[in-house]
C-alpha cells in the first residue's frame, strides 16, 4: 500500500510513525484525564480509544493517498497511452518511448514510468518492470495498458492497439464519472 500511495517509507518506518503518534495520543489523553478527572468509564475509554483512533486515522490517510493516486493515474492514463501509441507508430522503441515520457512528463504516470525505466536499467526486462508497475498501481486501466505493452515484441501494429486501448480507458473513465454524478 505504501508503494501504491507513492510513499518512499518502508513498512517498518510507517508502523513506527503510527505507533509514535498513538503513543503521543495516549500521553495527551492521560494528561487530559488527570486535569479533568472524569468518571472511570470515560477515562478508560479515552485511554484505550484515543490511541486506537489515532492509529486508524493513519491507516485511513494511507488508504486515501492510495485512492487519490489511483484516481490521478486513471485520469492521466488515456493521454499517456495516446502518447505511447504516437511515439511507437513514429518508429521509436518501447524503451525510448517510455524514457521520453518519463523524462518529459510531470504526473503520476510519468513518475511511475521513471520507476519502470530505472528497474529496466537495473536488469529487469521491460515486461517485468511494467508488470511491477501494474501490481503497484492497483489500477484496472494500468493492467490493460501493461497487457498491451507486454505484446510489444509480437505485435506488428502496437500503436493501433494502444490507440484502441486508450479509447477504452477513456470510455471507462467517462463511465465512472457518470456513475459518480
């Protein structure tokens, strides 16, 4: 979930921060209980509930960040897919295309393609790196785009297939927008 949210934290760093915030909340609740002197039931609920609530708030923030990043990815994906289609149709290789979009783009998808290119430079195949991105993103659109890009060695008209996939991704985004309205 941390990778899907675009955070560079390790799971242990996240849990340590979560525990620290819960511990601080416990301390604040303790001081408030000593100052206010409420009844025993309320004091017990505050001492137990406040740290739990703070820990759950950290989880909710992380989940919100994952969802926000997924929405940004879905919004950017049709344009990026069209750019990939145009660049591939003009004769560029898949690696050069992804590198160009990653270096010139500024959105979530461009940064993820930068991660894909770094993985390729470190020895992963393009297909493995793209599948890793699909796994991190937890996005249906990215899954479909990666499935098409994985065929880059076998497909003759990858640009046309990507243009079709781009229209499909755009239509799915439109359906989600209409559903939310």
